[in-house]
């Protein structure tokens, strides 16, 4: 029974312990077992917390690390939104890790496998930690834990361009993290506290003084770098393209989403709506950048020859929908942003997992893995029917076809736009969805309608890779038909944020 | 003017570091810039926590004024993070040198573009 009370700590500590264990054991198979067990345990913790939040007083679980009461000690704080993001992050890890085993077999030298699992464990720790902590400086520390392990995960890609991509991400990510810590520094100087709740209360008395505005600016720009808000997305396409397939899928589904969570947390729970939305032109700026991302990034995606890079650019475009939802300053807008954060996470993870299997299927036995360029994909649907059909279904969700998860979040986004009276944005959402139709159709055309090269044999990806990927594909359909879990949770989270942020 | 001395130094380091990161193409010089940028944060936290004549936070009858220890602890963590970032960045620079035979950003970009063009055709 007492173990249940310590779920918030276990959530972070279990993956944290698994990482050094994986390094000490120095064996790929054992490290795999340890980190996967930790990820599954973390997923169980997240489910437990999600259930607990519903019954908790005020809808918030507050856990005091070392029994030091906040604001002196570090507080772990789980509200509806945090429990939702925890569920997404740990669930993704629990699915991607079993997939990794077969996937990294040919992507990473065998003697480095244990390091891959160690880095994965650390990355998971960092992302869960950012989400659960209620302490501003703690956010920075967990952010760096997840970022540093992410750079290593990307650099493990077999192409040398992975190294350059990891280096570039390291530079831009560190600038972002430094900006965030500068912002937190200003807030600490002005309020004398690091606890987010305490900070929010004290900020009410000193709003709109200049250091607070500077803090808001630094934190917004820093987090925007991490969440790849257009035009700060330059690190993303190459990082996603050259990272190992499993790492790409995990990062695409979680890393940028957790950054969105940080932005929502600071904007609504710390600075408060009135400062962010009414005293500064932030919503207008965010609206413009979101629209730019939706069009420019999706447009760039159309002209990519490498399938992985195509969907990386599509990720930048889809992040635009999430930030667009935030810019409306309404419960419905926030609702749509939180929904799309979840729905896009599972959709994009499914696509990148399937592309990982597709690359394996393209490879000749014993040869180096090829790049998934379009000329190699001709007639692939005959050789890999399950993989290709999965990509098409998830692609429909990217477009936002009714019956898929992507439709639900776009529907709520359109509702929020109409509620705000901005009907031209509805048109923009529909137009940019057409761009998604174009890039998904490029894949369909090549894979289904071009003749396969002579002598190609049917060769599906291994089952250990197909099953996690298809679970996610089924998820995108499931959450498109039965929305009680996703919409219910997102609405509750949005209401809670706005109520507290007033 | 003089009372803001530490802030002026902080802002100078911040801008100088950021400028080096953006303007220099050499991977090592970029990391130097990044370290300077991070150093400015250390100063931002540490300087306001120091009181003139203040001592370490010890409970003793003859001491009444002491400096706030919390910023020091925070920055100790930030320094560790900075060292880890620098170490990882340098390790990546070494690997890039082995793979590309150069650590100049423009040359690496040119090599990458050539590789992209080969794949596209």
C-alpha cells in the first residue's frame, strides 16, 4: 500500500537506476532486459498515477521528495496534464524498446548495444522528470539529462551525417537550455523561490516588471528551440533522418511533445494567462509562426527524396498545429493542442517505426542498410504489404481523415478557431492538410502503383518490429473512433490549467 | 553604473558567447563560445547571492550576516552540466574529424550536400 504513495518517485527513479545498471552489465541482451523492464514498470507507474489523479484532492498529487515540504524541498506534482504526458512518454518507451532489439541489430555495432539501452534509459528518465517535477531548476536538470542522452542516441546512427546532426543539435539544444536557465534565474531573483506553484503566487504581486518579462522571453525562446518551433527547427530534420530508427520514433513521439508541455506549464501555471496573452503580443507571434510551420515545413516535406526526412519535415509542420491551438488563448484551443500532442505522438511514432522495418526490408543480406529514397521504394507494397499499409493508415491520420486520431485533434482545432471568430484560420488548416495529402500520396503512388523491380521477393520486417508498430497504427484508428479517453483527459487538463492560470 | 557591474559583465559574456557560437565555423571555437555563454549564467545566479561582508551560512553567535547558499548549489549543478555538455561536444568533434577529416562547418556542409545530391539522383 505504501508503495502506491511513492509512485511519483518510482516513476523517475526506476528508469534512472536502469541506465547505470545497463552500463555496468556491459552486455547487450541483459541491458535490453533491464531497461525494458524499467520502461514497463514506468508505464505501470504512469497508469497508476493517471488513476490516482482522478481521485486526488483538487485533482493534483503533490509528492515531497525526502519529506521536505515545498517550497523548501523539491516537489513532484502530478496534475491531469502531467499524468497524460507521463502516459504518452512511458507508453512510447514501453513499445519502442522491444522494437529496438531487432532494429539496432544492423544499425549499431554489437559492442555498443548496451550503451544504446543506457542512453535510452537516461533519455526516458529526463523526459519523465521534466514532466513530473514541480521545481523550476529541476526542470533544467532533467532537460539536460534527456538532451545529453538524446545527442548520443542520434550520434549512434550509422551514417557520418548523424555525427554532424548530433553536433548541431547539441549546439542549438544547449543554447535553448541556457536560455531556459537564464529565464529561471530571473524568476528566482524576482521571487526568491524555485517551486512553480509558490513562484506563480508571488509573481501575481510583481507582474509585468521588466525582469519578469525578460524571463518570459528567455524561457519562451529557449523552449521553442527545443520544441522545433518554426523557424528554430533547423536541428530537427537531419537529427531525425540519421538517428537509429528506434531512436527517431521515440524522439519524434516524446521529446518535442515534452517541450510543448514545458511551455504550457510555464505559460499557464507560472506566468499566468493575463501576462502571456493580454500584455504581450505573444499570441499573434505564435499564430504567425504556427501558420508558417504548417505551410513552409509541409511544403518542404513534399520535395524530399528521403522518406525519413520527409516525415521529419512533416513533424515540424504538425508542431505548428499544436502551437496554433495554444495561441487561441481559450480552453478549446488548449484542448486541441493537448489532444494533438498525444495523437500526433502516436501517429508519428508508428510511421517512423514502420520506416525502420522498411529500411531493413530494402537491405540485401549482409550489405549496409540503404537510405529509404523514393526510387528504391517502387512497388514495395507487394513485398512488404503490412509495413506499407501501416504507413498509409498512419498517413491518413497525419492528413486528418475522419476515423483517425488526426481528425479528432484537427476537429477541435477548427472548433477553437471558429469560437475565436477567425474563420480564415479554418481555411488555412484545411489548405495545409492538403499539403499533407500530397506528401502521403507520393509514398502511396511509388509503393503501390510503380512496378516492382525484377526478381524482388516478399520480405516483411521481423514480427518484433511489426507488432509494436501496428499496435500504434491500431491506436491511431482507435483514438479516432473512441475519443472518451483522449478528449476526456485533454479537456479536463485544459480546464484545470485555465482555472489555475486565471 | 558601478552597482550594476556584475550584470554588465554577465550581459557581455552572454552576448560574446552567443556571437562566437553563431559567427565561428570551427567546431571547437563554437564549443568555446558555448562555454562562455554558460559561464554568464553562473555569474547571473552567483552575484546576487553574495552579500558584502556575508559569511558562509553557519549557525554561530558571532555571525549574523550570511550569503544565500542556494544559488551556489544550483550553479554547482549547472557547472557539472556544462562540463558534461563540453565533454560530449568535444567527443563529437573528434568523431567528426575522423569521419569527415575536417572540423570546419562549411566544409562539412559541402560534403553533406554532395552526399545528399548523390542519394537524390
